[in-house]
């Protein structure tokens, strides 16, 4: 391709570019994705020019997703009565497909790990998470959470998008749409090591929001964390002037395509901005994705270099680096490596210890690192799965899904530290006091960032949609 395009007798250079746009566009896109930094468009702006709707308490969220449903009664929800009534058979009303609404007799099973108090607040945490127990004075436990969906797919989608069936934008996309990006050289929403199962890309998708608000995935759950990077960030085979020339030509072609089909201009503009973001990311992304510059003490804090914790430690450390650099929403996925969610122990509950060992130190390290850097003050850390597990046994030593009552914890970002809100019943089965629906949690997180979940709307197919549908309430009691 030369600098001067030949012009035939049938039309101008502009016409030739327009009619040949598809072929040239494909070539130019490949060049753009493999070129070094140059100036481009402004950063992604949010609804209302990114101005907050309410006074924000935080700037960003790191969501630590424990896929599969970790057992709250074995980790953070201490129930002495469940211990004392171990082995008793009592009536339960089924929530699963085969036994929905049916009353069956089930045998209670006590937690498999001992609970101990931690910190000055004295919050109980089991021996599954000894490192997180040391951080309880910075945590806010929500013990009365309940949700929709009894299977992993629907419940995981509901956790991320607020819907079990309909295709809706993920929470990260809503946040980026509402506030825009802080750093024009990086995506505003990133998902680390996401799974292809149980919602897959929909868990970080934009749905009907413009494409610029979709999450950027880095790595895959079936790949080692050492391969967690963005391919083709640099091209050292061509000189800078040539790469800059190709970029400018691509910009011209994209603009021609946009103006030639005004009915598709919004989609075309979104594609253009995504391509130009890919170009600009080369200014900062390679350095941020490279963990080798971190000190040995910081790496050790996350468990990097240790067999059990190295993988998830790398994810948590990268989450801190991305957040520190201005990424609004980072999902850190402890996700499926196959078709089986990691925390899904319908039998063999002792396997929870393997997953706790892999994640406990990295999550505690993330909390410590954010705090010592002064980032925890305006960063929310959200830890949780799509649901909890039952207080009765399934088989010899397993537990079934429990969407009716479970625990997540939050930290930082204007939340009351060292506290617990809500509770399940005496055996940890049903949320009874301080009940928080998943819509309520979404509304509260948005509020902390300065977004009103009722005003954050987008019109599509003749209806104004919002992230919490027609539900949700802000839980002001959680705020410091």
C-alpha cells in the first residue's frame, strides 16, 4: 500500500476509499492492532458527561468473583446451633428444579472447619480463610444476601447483569456508561481470566449499550495466569512513521464508512473508538501488565511464587495495578477451568480447602496492598459468589446450592469497616434480618460510586432500562 492511492477515471480518491473500505479496513485494522502509540480520540465519556448523580464515596470497584458458590456456613457465617444440631433431620422446602416447593427431610451438617474470632472487631471467620481473618477490621460482612437463580448459569448472570434470562448489560458496563473512563489509554472495565461457561462473555458484556462500554477480557480461565496479557500490543517490525501513516489512513477509512451509512453511525463510532483505544493502550498497558517490576515483598504478600497461590495472586496483583492506573471496574475471576465451577462441592466438601488455600492469601494481600497505598479509601473490594450452600448435607459430605441466604463481604470506599449487617436463621439457611437482594447490592454499589440506580437509564426497543430493572434499594446502613 502506497501513500498515494491511484484514482481511476470513474471517481475521486474519496470515492475509491469509500468503495474499497471493506478491503482496506481489514488490512488497516490489523496494522492498527499491531502499532505503537500515537494520539487519538478522547477517553470514553459517561452519561451526563460522567458527572456523578449523587456524592460519590468511591471511584472504582474490584470484584473478586468466587464462582460456584462457596459455603457461607463453612467460612464467614458462624452458626453455633448448626454445630449443636449436627446430624438432626429437619424439614426443608426445595428450591431446585426437581424438588421445587416440595418439603423433604434433610440432615444438618456442621461446618467442617473451626471458626475463630479475628481483629479488634472480633468477627468470626473459619480456618478456611486465616489470612482474610486478619483483615476483618477492614471488612463489612453482608450475611443476609439472597438472589435469583438456583443453577450456576442463571445465578451467575443475575450476579453480573441483574437478569437470569434476558440479555442485559453487566454491572461494569453500566458503571462505565454512567461515569466514563478515568484513563483514556486504558479500558474502563476489565475482566481477568473470565470463564467461557455459565454466562461467558455476557458476564462482562455491554448487551444493548454502545460497544465502547463492553468489558475487555484479559486471559482465559483455562490458561495459566502467566499468559494473562493482551496480544499484539507492540509491533517492532515497522518504523514509527510507517505505523503512524497506517493509523491515520485507517482513521480516514473508518470515518468514511461512518458517514456513508448514517443509520449505523452509532455502531461505527463505537467501533472506531474501540480501535483507537487499542492503539492508545500501547502507551501504558504493556508496563501495567508486566508484574516483574513489583518488589519481592509485594509479590510475597500476594503469594506469588508459592505453588498454591501463584495463579490467583497474579490476578489480584494485576487488579491492583489496573485500578491504580484508572480502570473503573475490574473483575478478578476465580472461575471454571472446565464445565465444573470451582466452589461447587455437591460432594467432597473438603475440596473447599483447596480453593480457599488458592485465594485466601491473594485476597488478603490485595486488601493490605490497597490500604498501605492509600487506595482502599476510594476503592471498593467486593468478594462473593453467585449463591451460598445449604446447611444440610448432600450425600456423605457435600452441600447443595442455596440462593435463599448467604454471605458476601465488602471493603473500602466509604463502607463501615469491621461490621456485619443482616443475618440468616439459626442454621444459616434463610436470610431473615437485614435482607439484601442482589438488586439492592447493585444499587448500593452504584450509589457509592455516585450513580443513582433509578436515574441510570438507557432507552432500547422503546423502553428505558436501568441496571436494577424496576427493583433495588440503597442500603444506607452500610455507609461510614
